[in-house]
């Protein structure tokens, strides 16, 4: 046990003496959350929209005013016929069009399923999705407010952000960031720190010592697990106090899932280091092989629903995708383990497989 | 009167409080094989870097082939050749490609490069290695080729920094025969080595210790002066300050 | 009793044969030198003994254990110093030493007497990061770390390469002391002159062992008549000697040129006359005793004649 702790202590020395590592470890999460939180949120303000109000009555006007007042939309076109709206769309003047049915107001008062058509410019699927969500949310609250038991049927609307009632982009970025940063710190940093030992020749000395390979691995992994947990805590705290991102579910469950994900990322890191002996290659594999799929295919930035089917299937083998679902459910929906047991099981399965392969692949010798 | 190739007077280099080279002076004749010896950290590398125009001295003067090491570093670099144990040739290029590359660097034109390539391949009898990657050639041979490449532009002086480290005894000797040949053609050879038998091959030797030149003479005279049977003993006596 | 037994070892990397049918036995308590140039296969052989590589053929026993099936036992009792400096550069001298002590389940205090002589020289710098030490000090730290668990067998891969003659001499003095403490030492070196420091040596060249014997035996087995030649123009004399049709081999060696004739019996003055005729001046010619390097040169020359390089 003394051997083990001596080794763990040494790992901490390496981390704390290397300014660059420290910067990546602690500077990155901070910079990223602030960057994403403030600058590049998915929030869209003052989007140009067009309205074709065939109904032209109190109800439709009130709804239009409500939409204008939300701050998300700017009325760029108040059309008279379908053609003019069509043209504005083509020219890119408007991102979304709302078309009121002739009997909208009447049906609304009568509770007879008034029809409202919403068309979004899907050439930018993310914006389209967001805008539709904004509109649908406004329309819903409008309906509830009027306290009439009627339904307004919305066309082309999804309720993907149903639980993000205030429609804040940063809510989604916090889970996404935790995922990315854990991947970065756990997988990339471990694979680099192991390959560094290979490059410097110190691995050679460790191998000829009585240290068992798995002890070397576990000792290497412990500091990064520890630091990753601290990092997730920093992001959660920043999210809560700077951006008011709630944690609806159990904090203990959340931390447990985070640790499970950290373990799967660490195993991936070790796996990478067993394939290559060079820090540079390890870095490349981590970036291209791990980070890129996590960013692109976990549903963090681009909605998976808009991707080709084969890519959606492919995304299933990315542990980050499942972790994203888990962490979003816990944080935003307040889900318990009964809701996310399947995803948790999948993640645990991945972790086990990666850990097993990396232990098997870890070389007891130089070749 | 002998033609001077290197003239160093009161040259010093300080890094902060640390004096790496402390007021050294010496002269090297044209075509001379000059052995520049000293323990690790004695200041050899710093001195060589200054002479090649890579490092500005803190004080003192030096002329390399008549060029001032402060003002004419560009001209110096064109007149000298350089080769070291650590870097000699690009491993991922073939022999011919390396020759073409270094020839190009030293401003040789296409015809000259073709001539020199043929010359080097014939000289070393390695026409069969022409299109072989340097990385797959044994170390000793690689160093021989590197030396040939370092004199491709017929420099006035060539600096060799531990050129034979780790090379087998036979190839090491072949390497020295190449040095003799080039010295005979009038190229000044400025060489460092850890092999004391190689020190004997030099016309004159300087022994550096803690930044100063402790001794400078022919191997013969040094052995007599320090009453030693070989250069190894001379080296130990000087380095230990006896 | 043998501490290392190498039997019919061959090792290949892809198509490249690094070691070809090596047989060496190292006795308990001796300093065994593996002598040969870069690329001869020294590092591969040492890594095989250190259980870091697996051979293609043959078997190695270190301290009585098989390097493949019983490598854990060997790793407990082995001290190993790789060819290049392989300690943690960002850890201080004392942190490195303590790390290696703990890894082997011991403490610095417990085996301090073993490393005292070596370590006391770097102790004043014990809080300095290992990466900031001078070459000689790094080497002493590496040796201290390799010794801290009181190994029975010490494997040193070119410990003196790139080290100046003074530090080299000190290093060999340290090895002699360790030998007196009963540690078996297997050391590789490209420096021929270090051979005389070993109890027994093996010449290795291009993956093959040329000879194994004590340094004295190797010298006494040298049965050629070796002549040392000196003149005003060494290069010219060397070229002239190469033109002799009775030449067996010739090479420069220090201030002299060493010459061996193909005839068993001949007069030295005959050679002298020829050299004078060719215009050499101030010629000195004498019969000398060979040194280790001459023996190695001979072995290599003879083999090189058998198969032309490349």
C-alpha cells in the first residue's frame, strides 16, 4: 500500500509542477463555461419573423404582440398574402413565418381547435428548432393564460426543450461542458501522462520494478479522477450561481453518474496510451478520436435528430451520448435512477469493456 | 608566415553570474586538425557556438577565416561546415536527397550538387546507398556521410562536435582518415571528442576546464609536460587540477 | 553459480536480426562487460535480461529465474539503469530516490550504507529537480535509484556514454566498490578502454558475440605480430602501408599506426626500408603488445573480410 501511495503522490507532484497541465485542468473549465455561457449561447434574440394574419382579430393581434414582446422576435414582415411571405423566406429576410388561419380568432373563442401554421427556415436546423420552441412555448403560455380549455394545434413543433421552460441555452451547455471537460481531463490527460513516461523512459524503470501493471494504472488514474470531480463541482457551482442553472435531481446520483463517466473516460485514456508510445499521437487520438465525436455526436451542439440515420446509430456507441442524456435528465428534469437505469447500465457496460481491454492491452514489457 | 584560420582573443561568455567561457585565447592554422577537449560542462559547446556565430560573446574578439564573429556571422556561416553527434542528416531523406538539400543550403547550383553527389558517393564507395533512407544506414556510415556533406561546399573550417560518439572502432578510424584527407586539402578541422585515442590524431589539442583553456599543445608535448603515457592520463591530470 | 545464463538467444525486430544465437554466462559477484559499438545489440540484450523484451529463440535465466515465466521474481531483485537518463525530471533528487525506495517496499534509510559513497556526492543538491543536474550528477542519481532496494544483480546499459573521462573513471571506481559488496554487475559500454575494468568481457558486433574471456586472456590470445609505426606524416604513411601486398590489416591507433603483416616471419626493417623509399621521414617502427582495442579490431577485421559490409 505504501508503494501505491508513493506513486499517487508522485503523480500529484507531476501535475502541480507543470504549469501547462494546471492551466488545462483548471483554466479550461472556467474559460469554457464563461465563453459558452455568455458569448456563444444558443439563445437567439430579435430573430426576424414574418406574420401572415388571415384572421386579423383581437386574439391574433394579442398573440402577435405577445410574441413581439418576448424579445426573441422582431416583426420584419407583416404580409398580406402567402406569396410575399414566401419571397421574404427565399431572400432570407425572415427566419420564421407564422400564418394565422382565417378562422383563428373565432375558433379560439369557440374552443374549436384554431389553426396556426409555423414555418421555420430549416437550412439552419439549430436556429429553426430553437425558434419553434420559443414560439410554441409562448403560444402555450398564452393559451393557459386565457384559461380556455381549447387547444391550439401547432404544426411542425417539437417539445424538445419542454423542461427548459425559460428557454435558456446555458442550461444545455452546463451538462455539455461537464461531458467535454471530463473527457478532456480524464482521457486526454491520462493518455498523455502515460505516454510521457514512455517517452522519457521512466516507464521502462517502472516496468522492471515489482509494481504490478494495474497498480501503476490505478495510481495514475486516481489524481485525475480526483481532479475531474473537482472540475465537475466547479462547473456545477458556476452554473448554479452565475447562470442559475438548477440541479433538479439528486446531487448524490448526479455525482455517482459523473464518477461512472470519469471512469469510462479514464479507461479510454489508458487504452489510447497502450496503442501508442508518443505523447503527440496520444494527443491527436484524444482530440480527433474522442473529443470531436463527443462534441459532434453527443447532442451537445448539434441535435442528433437532424443527422443521417447511420450517424445516429453510430452515436450510440459513444458513451458521452448516454452520459449527456443522464446528466440532462438529472439536472433539468429531476429524474431518478428509475428513469435513467438503461442509460446508466449502458455507460457502466462501456466502462467495464474499456477498462477490461486496457488492462489486457497494458504491456508488462516494452513490446 | 602561416595562414591563420581561427583567431580568438580574450573571448568570454557569461550567463547571469555563471561564466561559461572565461577569457580564452588561441589560434588555429589553416589545415590544422585542432582537438578541442574538456570535461562535460567545461564550456566547449558554448565556445563552439560562439565561433560558429550562433551565440554572441559577452566580451573579447574572434575571427573565423578572417571574419569578425560579431559583425560577419552571415559570412562565417557560409565559410564553415558543421556536424555533431546529435544532428547530422535527415533520417527520412535518402542519401542523395540529403546531399541535395545541404548543397542547396550552402548555395551550390544544380550542376555543382550533381558533381558533389557523385564525388561523395565515389569517395565513400557508397553508390549503392544513393537512394537509401539515411535512417536505415548504420550509425558509423551515417556519420561518415554527414562529414562528407559538412564539407560539400569546400568550407575553410569544419566544426565537428563529438562526431564519432558510439561509432565502432573500425568506422571511427575510417572517419579519421576522411578527416586527414580534408585537412591535407587545406580545410581546418576543429573537433571535440571523448575518445582519448582520437585526441592523439590531432595536430594540436586544447584542454578546457571550468571555462578556461588549461593547456594547449601538441599531444606529444602535452604527454611530456604532464609526464603521462597517453592522453587519457593527461586529461585526468588536467581535469583534476594536478 | 551463474547469476545470468543466456542460452541460444536470438531476437528479431521484423526482418532485422538484432541478436543472433547469443550464449553468455555471468558468474555471481563478477563485473561482466558487454563491449561493442552502437547498434551491436547491447541494449536489446540488456532489456531481454531485464525482462523488458521477449526473445524469439533461446532462454535466459537471471538469478536462477526464467525471464519469461518468472519475471516478477527477477524484477524484485534487479537493479537496472537504462541507457538514457530515465528519472523523473520534475521530481527533486530526494523525491526520486524516495519514490524508487517505496516502489521496492523499502526506505532510503534502510539501504543508505549501500549508496552512501555515491549519494553523498549529490546530497548537497537533494532538493534540486533531477532535470537540472549536470550529466555526472544525473548518472550518480540514476545509479543510487537503481541500488536503493539492494539488488543482487545490477544491469547497466552504457552508463558512461557521453560522460567525460574523469566522470567515467569515478564511475568505474564506484562499480568496483559495489562488486566488493557482493553485487553482480552486467555492464555494456562502447569504450574499449573500459574493458580492463571488468572481470570478464564479451565482444559484441552486429548481433553476434565475437569472443568471451577475461581481458588478460583476450590479450594473450592475440597471436599476431603487432607493429606500431609513427612518422612525420601519419596520413601518408597510413596510405603507403595500405599499398603493401603483404598487408593483413592496418589502422591508426592513437599517436601510432598499428600494422599487422600477412607473413608470420619477416623483418621489421624491411617495412622500414619500403616506407623510406616511398618518401616517409622520421619513421619510428616497433613491435608492441596489443591492447583490448587491438583485439577487438582484429576480430572485427577478420570478420569484415569474411563478409563485406553492405
